[in-house]
């Protein structure tokens, strides 16, 4: 692996073609394969760029969703391969593609050290050395992401279910499985037994005679327990998890899956301590399952552990890798400021580049009913408020990926849709609860993400039709608040590896402190919402949540002296811990929350 970081999936469209832009430099990235309609349009775009004939795959075509995804992934790989081949063949000289490859590498890279030696050699001795270097270059992975919960049942023209095989998630997975990619499938948002079981149908997820996988599986997780449960379920079916991609529950982009107070540091510590024990336990289950399927594997395959969510400095990046013995880190939201890597339209890019901390917030905007990181200055948020002001809340629902509610209709509809919101508001007004306006605000907070998270890619690539909605939804993590300006790939990679410091002019809390603050605020809000009305189960939940946060504070108090941070910053962190602990200790029940937890 050339680099020690990867670029995680960014919304539906922001990283839809990122591998084309970075894979030839050895940087791995992740494509969302949820939206086959966006994929179909991007497929047409790249065929046109190549000057090749584009054959549309219409919705009347059998298994059109999987076929669109397969062809697009094959196309992306072909373009990435061509760019990598061109890079390898370029001359070793200033500003060439191959020199750019080496300039991006971290100072610790052995490849970079060889490259620096090469530059000092006389021209008469360089030919053999250049050939050796070219042979060692590796391409970045073209990984794909499926959000397990996005798994709508699809129907034929008569309204009959097409069956499990054609649900959104299974069709998307089949599209990847039948592609010629040799990379990884990232599964996020928790366990979907139907999807997980379907993996057994594809030989590429099983080891070959050398114990290698053509396609690997990555689980994105927020805590050790859920990771082990999911991995054991898969191991019993003969599916190996090659990587656990640990993500902060709240200090991340996109949907935020808050844990019960499990903070990132303690979670990573548990992975570090139990990593080999978990590998052995999983291998016993895995080996038995493989034997039953006619496969033989002599030893447990490798298991990587990586982390992402809120990393902002080279010191944090290095500490995570070294202290927790991680294989890599993930840097997502900051790449939204890099136009040569991601698809962000100019208006949104300018807004992000000039944003402040208050512009980022955790919302209830997602129709999935999961917390969602939102950006106040997005055009989609402005449009949502405009529609409310005009008495027409909600959005037209075209793609229907997030339909889930059957309160008013036989077939599920989306809670962000105009249809649902009008029906729900009418129901609320007939009931006339004491907090009517608050209830209506909760309904109208839902935002169309199917269109909103793809529009920027269509705008940037001039694919948006004149009459289509131009409103852009974007979901950066709160960490982006400390980055500013429009960046280049060289600048951000240089920042990740400590060559330059993009945050030197802007004070920023350590990533662990920022996540802790986010969790405390989350608990405060939840406890205040249930003040005086929480049942026993909810009270126990609050108590466990608070205890986990206090355990995390105790853990960080011991960890801080080990950080790669100046003494002044360490002292400030200890002061912050003491302050937050004073907020939490008196709280024992939801009914006391309003009295004991002061507002910030």
C-alpha cells in the first residue's frame, strides 16, 4: 500500500468517480453504489469522454440496476488502469505524473526513499533504478459502499414484488460482485441478514488456492461488540471480514450512528487489545464453514483495522496509527474542498470554503430516522425553508430509495415527500397537541437526500437537465469547520503527512475532545427531550450512556500524556475533561437533566 490513508465514501455523488482522479497516485477511495440512476448518467458521461458508443440500460431491461452498476465499475476500473499505465510510462522529470506520484508519498515511505536516491544518481546509472521503481508502484483500490439499510423491495408493473434478489441492496451488491474489480465491498449502517447471507452466492468472496480473495469485505463499525456480532454471523457463512473500518459515532460525515456513549479512543483500545483474540475466534467459525463448502484454508487471513471520523492533523493521524497499531486512517470531509478529487458544485464549494463551526450541525433531516450531519448554508436547506414559508413543505419523490412509512398508504412513502408531510401535518392539526408547532417542525425537518446528495455531481459535470431541481444537500462532518479555502490534492495530502499545516491559523480542539463534546451535547438534548417522561428502560439507557462517557473521560485522562501534542495543549485537554466531568457527574436521571446539565 503506497499511502496510509484512504478517502471514504462521500454522500451519493461526491465521490462517485473519485477513483478515476486518485487511484493512479496509489490513493484508495470508495464509491457509493446506492443510486443506479446517477450511475447511469455518469456512465454516459464517461463513455462520451472516451469517445465511445454509449448504450443506455433502461429500466425495462432485466436486472437493470445490477447491470448499470457492473458496467460503470468496469468502466471506472478501465479508465483508472489506463491512467496508471500512462503514469508508469511517464519520464522521471519535474512535474511528470510519475514524479507527482512520489511527491505525494509520506516521508516514511520506503518507496519515497528510493526515489530520492534515484534523483541523486547520474543519468548513466538511472535506467535500472527507474525500472525497479516503476515495478513497485501500486494503484489505489476502487472500493464500493452499500448502506445496508437502503434496501427497498422493488415491484413490477403490476405492483407485485420482484423478490428478495431484486431489492436495492442485493441488486447493488450483485452489480459489484459481477464486476471485474479486485477490491472491497464496504458495508455500513448495521447488519442486514438478507444482504449478508446473499454474499454466499458469489465465489469472488471466497479464497482461492493461495488463500487470496478477488473481492474482500469491509465492515464499517462504531464499536467492538457490534463488529464481533456481525463478523461472527458472516464467518458462520464462510465470509471473512478483511477489515474493520472503525468510525466515530458522531464526529463523522453523512449519517451519524451514535453509540451508547462509546468514545473513539476506548473503542480503538478494545480493538487493539482484543484484535488477535477476535481473529482466532472468527477463524474457528470461518474454517468450519469453509470446510462444509469444500474450501480449505491453512491459516487465518489478515484482518485490518482502520479508523475514520474527525481526524484533522498529522499529529492525530500519526498517533492513531502508532498507538492503536492501525493499518490506515480515513480522511473524508476535508476532500470536499478539493475540486480535483470530489464533485462539489461551485456555489456549495464557496460556501464550505468560507464556513464557520455554527454552519455544521447534527440534524433529524434524514428520512431514514437516523441522525444526519447537515450544512446550514446548503441550497437544499434554503429550499426546504422556502417551501415551508410558501405552505408547500416536502419534496417531490422520484427515486424512492428511502421510502419506509406506511402510516397513511399501503405502499411505503418517504417522510421527506410532500405527500407524507401534508398528510402528517393534517393529522397533527386534527389532534391539536399542545406542542403542535414543534411537532410540525419535526415533520418538515426531513430533507430529500436521494436527489440532494447527487445534484452537485450532476451540476459539476454539466449533466443536470434544465427543469431538474438544482438544490444541493451536503453532509460534511463537523471537523470540516476548521478547514477553510479551496484546496489542492497536494496541499491536503501534504497536511495529512505533516509537510504543511493547513490549520495553523485556526484554533481547534483535539479530535477526541471534539467527539466527547458532541456526545455530551447529544446526551443533554436527549435527556431534556424526555425530562419527566422517561420510562425505566430509557432511564437505564441514560445511566449507561453517562457511565460510558465518564469511563471515556477517565481513559483520556490517562492517555493525554502519551499524545503527540505540546504540553500546553495537553493541559488544556485535561481542563476540558474536568469541566465536562463536572457536567456529567450530578446527572442520574432524565427528570434531573434540565436542572443539572447547564446549557453551553
